[in-house]
C-alpha cells in the first residue's frame, strides 16, 4: 500500500502516510484491546472448526465458515485421500489451513 501511494500521482503523499499511520494505529488498538478484554478477543480471534467428522460433512459448519465441499476434497487429496469416507476429521485451522486426519482401518466398521 505504501509503495502504491509513493508511486501514484493522484494521491498526495501526506494522505498516504496518514492512511498508513491510521491502519497501524487501529491494528495496535485492536491487539491491545484483545489482550485486555475477553469479549474483544473472542470477536477478533478464530477458533479451529470441525468440518468433517467420520466421513460426514458438517453442512452448518461449512456455511458458517464459508467453505465449499470442493475445498474439503482438495485438502483430502493433498493428503493422499481420494474419498471423504476415508477421513476421520477435517479441521479448518485458525490460519485458514485444513488439517486432515485419516480414518484408521479399525474405526471404519464401528
């Protein structure tokens, strides 16, 4: 962003610096508040979300996290799994990545 402001003739340098300072200040303020307030912390910090359990896609969790089934299948394929029925769990982590846990052979029948 800062380099765009420096290279653009349509935005004054002072405006760009002020916008950059505002963004840094807001980020610092939110971080400071989230450390001191449990309510703010819960608003701004994510929790891991279970999306698939024992091969069953949890549709409500997919909607809430705005994930499509194709993304789950891609995550499973990355782990060498061709079908969601082979999955014990897929978890959407707080950093946006998927953790895929393969179903153990003994748990398939139970």
